[in-house]
C-alpha cells in the first residue's frame, strides 16, 4: 500500500495549522474589521476574541469587539468589552 498520499496530507495539514498560527494580531484585527464592515458581526467578534486569547489587547480592540457584540444583540458582552476599552483609554470620548 502506498503511504505517500497519507504522509502528504498529514504534512499539508501541519503546514496549514502553522500558517494559521503565524498570523499577526494586526492581520487578524484587519480581517475582523473587514468582516464587521461586511455585516458579519459574529465572525468579526471571533477574530477580535482570538487576538485577546493570544494575550494581545488594546482599547481599540475591545471597542471594536463591543461594537460587534452589540450588533449581534449580545449586550452583556458588549458592555463588558466597552468597559475594558474605557479602562485602557479613559479619555477617549467614543468609548
């Protein structure tokens, strides 16, 4: 039995996972913004939340996450995200 196709598939899967993990927070933030502009609020929130889970965060990130949650109707999560944004940048009048 030829195992080359299986080895190739395993290698390809590992490569794709590494490529996905190599994504920068900036690229994910931009993709989240594009998804938000396209009306895909749940997908945008997932992008923003993924950045936060990697330990990266900013007032702008939490603000955008709050907006995505708000547009989804997830008000409690939106308020929490807005409050976190305000803690990071208390002088921003938009927050």
